[in-house]
C-alpha cells in the first residue's frame, strides 16, 4: 500500500484535532496522517482534474478517475468549495471509512487536506454505480436475475457489517442506487459515507434537526421528524430492492402510459395479486419464486411502522431460507406521493 506525504502536517493535525469522533483518542491523528496524499500527486494522477477524467457529479462535488505513478487506478472525490459539506461530513468519510474493511464496502485509500482542497481517494471500481446500469433501458439487460440477486445479497451483507459487525454501529443515511458501485465481478460496494452517523454499540436510534439524504429513499420518520435508526437504512434498502427487481426508479415507475410512484404501485399489485407486473420485462430467466420473494422482502422493509420492518440479519435469513414463512406486509407510507417525493439530495 502506498502513502502520500503531507507537506503541511502541523496545519492538518490542527484541523483533525478539532474533528475527531467524540470519544476517540488522539490515535486518530496518527491514522489520518498515515493516509494523507500530497495534492500535487493527485492533481497529476487526474490530469489536473480534467473533464475527460470526470466519472460523475454528486450533491457535494465531482468524482475523477486517476492513475498513480505506480499504475494503480483511483477514484478521487473532490467536493466543491461551496458544496456545503462541512468538516463533520469530511471527517466521517475519511476517518470512518478508512477503518471499514468489507468486500461490499468501497475501500478508502487516503485523503488530502491542503488549503481549501479536501480530497478523498478511493479504489477505482470499474463498472460505475448501479443507477447507471439498472435504470438504463439497454444496459440493464446485462443484469440477469442471478446478477441482480447477487447485488441484493451483497448490499445486505455490507449493511449487516455496518449495523452489527463493525466496531461501532453505523447508519449510512443515504443508501441509494447512485451510492452502490459495481466491481469487475458485478459485485456491489456501498459507497459515500459523508452522511453516515456513528452509534455506540448499545445505541439504536437518534434524532437530528439537519435532514440529509435523498428523497424517495428516505424513511418517512427521518424525512419528516429527523428520527433515524438502523431501520431507516432498512427502508432505503427496501426501495433499492424494488428498483432492482423492476429496473425503474422509485419516483418514475412506468406502467404502460402512466408514471407512478413505485411503492404505491408495488402495494397495489400486492393487494390485487398481480405482483408479477412489477418485474422488469428484461428478466426473462432466473427463479420466479426468488424474484417474488425479494419483492415481498422489499415491501416488508418499507412498512410505515418502524417496528414492523425487519433487521438486516432477519433479511439474510429470509433470503437464505425458503422454508421460512414471511410475514404479511402492511401498507407503505407512500411518502413519495407527497410534494417532496422527488430525487433531491439535501445538505
């Protein structure tokens, strides 16, 4: 593994000391310094952040492809100077993600703090984000059911790690198709932890007056009241599962000539016994029972009552054990029907 050398260690150290995770000791500074890259190294690697190397643009800035002198390909997240991303988000994504090690989470290689520049350097994931494949009428044909099911299972395993198996319980708070990267083996990697919230091992829920995330994927209790928990991520996961099965966005599901909210349409199909209408027509093979079970799981995840939503551990059992009878889902909240039911990142 390579390291960058920061020329302004003292200045960076002062910044980092003010941004440490509450309860953590100053070992965080040493960890952070070991991951620092020199800005010029990244500028050269990305050809001065050229448009040709731009992979995409998100709510907080742009992402660029780069190549280090040793030949390793990287992805560089460069927040815009006036993006609104504060030290809190940058600290979360840099010091938190550096500690997360799981095959279904994107790997942070390092970061750079220099002047107004705050860069995050990630492993390069070649197949871009899930939304660029699953919502493309042509490209989504690449994803047969076996691949889509593999993606669903991989996202599940990544969330279990965040919720249960990492050192601290982590709520992602912005799980969506844009933040699922697809590697060369078509396996998913959860990315973008700038909005993640850390909990202690025994903590299960929290409140905030600053709502961040993407409408359409937000649990209603979070979007309307600022209440978040592991079940908030479960709700987002449910929306994502229904999108993967249908091949269409939550807020623009097309049924014939009509454009409907995916959750309300899925619920109508479930209630009327026509759930198969939800399935992407591009899925011409694979286990129909498996597809229908995933729709059932997706509907359980987006129930309005938080207590009724399953945990990610329970979801793994549902995916792996076909002998287990699934609970009957209750009606979703249809939050997407409100006047804030569009895909918009807040910050």
